[in-house]
C-alpha cells in the first residue's frame, strides 16, 4: 500500500530545520512524525523517500519494515516505532528535543545516513516497543548477513554487547467457591503464593549487578468469583528479564516447578544475548570511536532489544550502537545532542567501511 506524504507537514518544519545539515534534517523530520508502535507508516514513508532520493533500492514489506538491501557485509537495522507520548519537537542550542530522538529515531536516522554513504544494507523495523514483529519477520524471511549492527542508544562512544532476555506469561487458576471461613486456599491465594515462591527463588544477591540476575515482575493481577457464582478465578500476567547465565527454559522450569494449582501460558520468548568484545564488529567500533577522539565503553543492558532476536537466529558477529543517553528512553524530556548524532554517523561510516574492505 502506498501512502502519500503531506508535504505541507514538512513545510511547517522549515523553522525547525533551518541551518541543519541533510543528515540532521532527516532526524528532525522523523522525530516530527508521530510513530508509536502500530502507527509507523508515515515515518516509514519518510525513511523510504530518503533512500529513493539517493538512488537506493528500497521498499516497505508486508509488515511495515523499510528494506534497503545492498552490500550484506553489514546490515544496519534499528526500529521505526516509539512509545506513545507528546514531547514538543524543537532545536535549541544544538539539541533536538522530541519523542524518539533517543529511542530509537536517533540511531535509526544515523544508520540510514551511514548506509547511504557506504552502500551497506539497511532495514528499519516496526513494533520493537511491543512485540518486535518487524525483527521476527526480518529474521525469518531474510538470509543471514555477514555482520549486524543493531540501533539503540548507547552514547556515541558506547558499544552494547549484551542484553537480558524476556519471558512473559499468564498464570491461570480456578477453585470451587466456598465460604471465606474455610481453611483451604482459593484460586487467589494460590496465585499469590505461587508468585511469592517464584520471586523468592530468584531473589538473589545482586552483588554482581542487575544484569546477572533474573528480574521478576507481576504486571497485572485479577481475581474473584465467576459470573455464575460457582468458582473463584485468578489470573496473573508476569514478566521475567533473563540474564545470559540462564536460559529461557531454566526460568520456565522454575516457574512451573512452583505450581501447586493452575497453569502458566507462555508467550513467545526472546533469549538473552552476550557477544564477545573480540569480534571484528566490536574491534571496528573501538577503532572508529578512538579515531573520533573518544574512549570506547563496552556496555551490557538490563533490558531487551531486537539484537536478542537476531542473535538467536543468525550466527554472525553483531553489536548494538547509537547516539543518545539511554537514561532518557521514554522520558518526557527526551533529547539528543546533534553533535553526538553527527559523531555517531562518522563512527558508523568508519565501521561499515572497515567491515566492507
């Protein structure tokens, strides 16, 4: 499906983009277009037009990903979608404010510019903030590249090598409705006790840091008598962040092993990932950052990204990189320094040139 861009929308951005470079204008335009998960089409069209303007093959696939295949020595990929939230878009003293300027429109735009400069492959994916449908579709329908650089904020001098995995599920239990004076646990008590046992199991000493522990979170809890008044039901939506020292199956086994009543229905998991700092991708980043007079930082993130998905499907070196302070992810004051954005483009360009030699 083709979507016509309203060029009047971009005309009103003239004051915003006055004095900006082409690369900075791309970023400002993308940040100015709302792109919450599920509504990425307008931003995808703007991104597609950038590649078309530079003579690159590009299309939007059936799930909404922007694909610009080329030299598969490197695949640059980041997500188009953002979380909801209205952060007024403005440029003040070399800083761009707006939703997505950090997570992850900044990395996305920097990668698009670097891909055009160096002729490497690029994909902007959709849905990362919800179910990663774009990354799953890409991994399942595309041949493995030689290397992957995933786009998320790491700071222009940071390289992210590890992420915890993600497992979510719903506990469901039912019990016969009886008088509250009866000593037997009802479904609600069983749900509370089950979750307490699971959380206690993973309540370990965090002296090695949060990254190396399993984080347990109940997301919603619902319970009470059924409409017919004959039973008590309880449901608990739960989430686990899983470090690389565990597998998804390890965590599932613990959770299911603590069941005395009810069952857990699991969603599709995202495995943890930890890549080596000695791969050619990591080395290329360290060299490129030093060339820009930076001191490379190797990072491990406690969250989860699309790199987890790619690492679970493709056996190739990869890392995650992008401008911006990840502490500003999803925040009401999300902003990125345009000088940092420019530096990240230089780093990405150098990395791509090194890996395509």
